[in-house]
C-alpha cells in the first residue's frame, strides 16, 4: 500500500502504484479484473482528494491520475 497522503511507494518512493505494486495487484486480482478496477477506482478517488488537499495549485492533472491508477489495469483487447 502507498504512503498516504503523498501516494508514494513505501519501498521505492516512486508514485504509487509503481511497477512492482502493479505486478502485485495483477497477481492478487488475477481472477477478477473487475474487482481490481473497482479497488483502484476507490483508491483513485481517495488519492485525488488527498493530493488536491495537500497542494491544490500543483496537484496532478485528472488525466494523469486516471492513467496512473486505472489506465494501466484495463484489459487489452486483442488486435
């Protein structure tokens, strides 16, 4: 889990979810991608509130937060 309210990885200090956290989440939710997305959406909501409260003038853009929390976890359709 991330270091809140900064939303940094406790192990590597990268923005959470970092690559190792993403892999761990994919393993944990391997059989239920919908549950993973719901979990991440809740964390996105919490992170958005906390990051904007900490620094409303320099908080990440909504599109950046979406990509960081949810964009990577969406199922990829075969081409």
